[in-house]
């Protein structure tokens, strides 16, 4: 049974349209690569998440999250879009060991939203314990200095006695000196009186 030429042409046209529609659908924006890569294990926490798509994406409405098992989002700030590449900074803290899920949502150049997610693992990072507060050193207590030994009373008494004795000797010397001078003056006066002639003596 032969098909009419018109039917054959119509069938071929529908096939071409279906094929072209499939090609357009397949050409929608998709994630081409990522850093860290999907299911990768890294030993250094990433400073940023870099997603590269197969065609340009819109810088508007782009968003990225990196969540850990406790639900924390490690992304800092807004993502930066440059044609096909999207970059999101991680920080300021760096994630430790564990599994992390990257979720993204972008808009393709033709206006179609594109969403997706993948996971990667961080392992081998040395976990440093949080710094503990160091108590301030306690200054050693200063031992009470022993009371200064007082000068024995005998020493003070001896000094007083010596001083008094010296003063007494000096005073005694002065008195003796004045008495000696007085005695000498008295003797000279007597001698002069003896040697002088008595005017009443008739001889």
C-alpha cells in the first residue's frame, strides 16, 4: 500500500519539528562543572564555591547556599556572576570536616530558572580546640618582713652614761680651773699685803 506523497511530507515535517523541539529543550542551561566537584573529598576547606554552566546566566536572581549537617549556611555575601561562571565566597569562618551540600538557583539567558544541588566532603582538617582562657598569674604574696631589731636598751644606756661622764669631767675641769685661778689671786693679794710696810709701825 502506497502512502500519498502529501502524507509522507506531512510526516517528515512533524518529525523535523519534534526533533528541533527536543534539541531546544536539551539546550537549556545546565551545570557543566563545579569547584569543589560533586562527590569530591577535599582536605582544605574551600574559600569559595565556583559553578560553571554550559551557557551564560543572568546576574539577577542567582543564589547559592552551602549547608552543613547542622543546617548552617557557610556562604558569605552575594554571588558574583560573570557570563557562565558563578562565584560565592565562603567565610569568614572556614568549615571543618564533614559533608556539605551545595544548592543553587540561577536564571538562564532565555529566562528559564535552573536549580540543582550536589555534595562534597571535607576531611583531614586538624580540628583545633577552642582557646581556653588562661587565668591571670597570681602574684606571690610578699612575706611580712621581720620587724627590725631594736637597738638594745643597754647600748642606749651606755651611751648616755658615757656622755654624762664626759660632760661631768668637763664641768669639773672648768670648776677646778676657776678655783685654781681664784686661789692664785687670793695668794698674790696676801703676799702683797705682807710685803707692804705698815704706816702705823714706829720702827
